[in-house]
């Protein structure tokens, strides 16, 4: 199981690192599934708008709700997130790597992209996840001690991703060769 995560303080900083990692992986022709978040700051609102780019070539989806300049509390559009989950889940079929922008409150509660992360790991795909400090304990429990913490540096994270992918590819080749030998003996 190849599960790596990045945790970094500061609003939107994890998103910037993961966006750069995704750009680098796309440059290596890695077949990706997942989400990359972009935060759009507005002068008339204290909180930004949140958009998800759905990988590999899906739409960009607004996952925040504008509740007004004075509104407080959760701004997540759970319906938009669930539609994004369906998209990413179907994209796993042709992917060799999953990137999830955030293991957030929804995932900590067993919703959101948590099922997609588990599905990707069951398929043997390496997974990279962004995790904020608030949800780090829930993520660690979810990962069961099997996740690797990565330094929040795009070059370092990209190297880990490419190494994890190479290990996965070697494992699949070994498995395929073994299965072919078993079939040949029958």
C-alpha cells in the first residue's frame, strides 16, 4: 500500500503544493484521478471561493456556497462534493495514481472521498492526500499507521509519487508474470 500525505499550515498552502505536484506528474504522463483545489479570493468576502479541478480531464466544480459577506460556519456544498466523488470514482478505472486535495471533515466522518481513497488502495494504486492539522488525527486513524508523511515540497512529493508508481508498476509486472507462469503449467 502506497499512501502518502502532505500536511502544511497556512490557508491554501497544501493546495498550491499539490497543484504543482499534479502539474509535474502530468508532465511525466502519469494517468491521474482525483482532485486539485483552487481558492479564489474575493475582496467583498472574508472567505474564498473553493473550486475543484477533477482529474484527469474533468470539469472544475465550485464546492463552496456563497452565504454572504457576514455568514459564518460551513460553506461546503456537500452536493457538489458528492458529484465530484462520483466523477473521481469512475476515473479510477483508467488511473494509475490518485491525488486527493484534502482529507477534510467529510472524509473524517467516512464521507466525501474517503471511499475513493480506500477503493484506490484496494486496487493497488498509490495515493497522495493533503491533510490539514485539524483532520490529521482522523486521517492517521483512517490510514491505520500505513501512511507516509511527506515534506511539503513539490519536488520531494513528486519524487515520492514517481517512486511509488514505479514500485506499483513493478509489482503489477511481477504479478502478471507469475499468473502467466501458473497458467502455462496447467
